[in-house]
C-alpha cells in the first residue's frame, strides 16, 4: 500500500519495550488524596468504604487486563504484578501503565455510588502511575514486603495518632509531638495502656492491606435443559469451576504465603 509523505513521523515514537524476563510492577496512587479524603469525609484513619472501593477497582483491572499474577493495595495505592513472560502489547511500558491507571480511575468513578451510598462524588479523582521491573523472584517478594511494611508502619502511627486526637483531645500538633521518636513498642504500649486497644486485634485489612490473587472456585448454577424424550425443560444444578480474583488480608512478608500459593511465582508466569 502506498504510504503518505507524512508517514515518516511514526519514526519519532520512542521504543518503550520493557526488558524481557522481568516481573513488571505497575503501582498507582491517588493524587492528593489527603485533600480528597477530607472533602469526602473519609473515616479516620481507615474508611472501609474507600478501602473496599479501591479493591473493587483493582479486581476490575485484574479481570479486564491480561497477565496480572497478583496485586497488593493499601491506603490510596495499588500495585499490579504482571507475569514475567507476558507478551501483552509487546511489553510496551506506556500501554501497561495507561491501561492500568485509566481502567482503575474510570472504575473508581463508576463504582463510587455502590460504596459511598449517601456521599456524593464532588470532583473527578486522579491517579498517578509508575512502572518498576524486578529481575528476580526475591526482588519481587521484597518489593511487596516493602509495601506491606509501609502499610503496617503507617497504620500503627495513624491508629495511635487519631486515638490521641479523637479520644484524648490532643491537637494534631500535640499528638505529633507525643509520637516523635517513639518506636513500634511504645506505640503499642500507648494504645494498650491509654485506650485499652490491643493493636493485634485491629482489623487485618487495616494492618496488612489487601492481596488479590486468582483462585479456582466451584460455582453451582441452575441450568434449564431439555431431555431428548421429554417435551418440557427441566432445571438441573451443575457445578463449574471458575477462576476468580479473591481478596486476602494476610502476611506476605514471611515464606508461608509463597509456599501456600506457589503458582503465583511459577516459571510459566
Ligand atoms: N481519612 C482517611 N484518609 C485516607 C484513607 N486512605 C488514604 N487516605 C488519605 O490519603 C493519603 C495518601 O497519602 P499519599 O498518597 O502519600 O498522599 P496524597 O495526599 O495522596 O498525595 P500524592 O499521592 O503525592 O498526590 C493519606 O495521607 C490520607 O490523608 C482512609 O482510609 N481514611
Ligand atoms: Mg496519594
Ligand atoms: Mg499513597
């Protein structure tokens, strides 16, 4: 086919193919969610509606896009891990990042009303995205451990901070001063002795964040079938196996998780 004289401009497009044989991580994060949370009256420090909406959007991303092996989310962020061997869009970085972020952002708006029943969405939220490549399984596990450790550190801090403000009547500045230089043990002690809270009994979703993995589940459905010698349709129950995205709130820093789900890191990934 004849080419137009303008065709040469294609040559200006940068080649952004991602290195082969590496885990591809796309992490997105809510833009200025400090303000977004204030404006939409998120419960402090954790708002179940917001956390569940984030997870719904991440499930949608995993179901709609290809080759995502596992995802991890906390606060206003989610990380998506694409299989090492993925050939999706010839591994073009821009395709991975823009599809993940746009699918997530549109889902956030689309599903908002299902989670925030009587809280109107006041303005369109935005999300940023980045891609990081991890060449070894250990690097990938360490990446996910880093995000989960971050979740734990922030949540412990925020839990004590908001207790001091909401229950003890400290100003945010006073609460900040009180926590300056404290270690995890000190924060646990404040929670226990002053507020009778055992941090280990706080909800797992707040302490561990959310892991999304693929799992085979058996579904029982009723089907209408017509038997050859009968005139009327009959309802029968059939069991079929489906692969679904399932949320877990478990530790992913230790070995146990990876031993329990070896298929996530399997070689054909
Ligand atoms: N109250 C409340 N706030 C939340 C919750 N989840 C996230 N946030 C807010 O979202 C912020 C997320 O932090 P960051 O992503 O570091 O900061 P950001 O304000 O989004 O700014 P950028 O990401 O740099 O654009 C937190 O500091 C909280 O203010 C929640 O469940 N409840
Ligand atoms: Mg943010
Ligand atoms: Mg964040």
